[in-house]
C-alpha cells in the first residue's frame, strides 16, 4: 500500500475536498490513483491538454494555471484556491 499525504496538509489550508496525494507527475501517462497532475505548459506539449486523460486515469488533484477550462467541479484545482492571508 502506498503512503500519501492529505492535500490539505501539503497546502496547509482547509479544503472541502481533501484527497490523499500519493505522487506528483507532469506526465499524464504516469498518472494513477492518488496522483497530483501538474498540467504545465512545455516546449513540446501543453500539459493542460492532457487534464481529461489524467482525471480519467485517477488524478486526485490537478495543478493548472487559472486559464485552464478543462476541469470539472468534482476535482481539486490547486490554482483556483483562494490565497491565505
């Protein structure tokens, strides 16, 4: 069994959805249950284009810029969280 950390512990804030994060990757082909997918723009591909694939493969959370429209409301998008004061 893989150990992980609650997303709220990683971000140090309360969350309404608080998945266990077991790994982090920017490669959508490596996403599995519990992975935080970093949807980053790259030199050859834009990771935001792979958000639906990552979610289908079990991503627990997605790190994406605020312009990303490929998320649905049932997944945690770290960039859309309000800043703590």
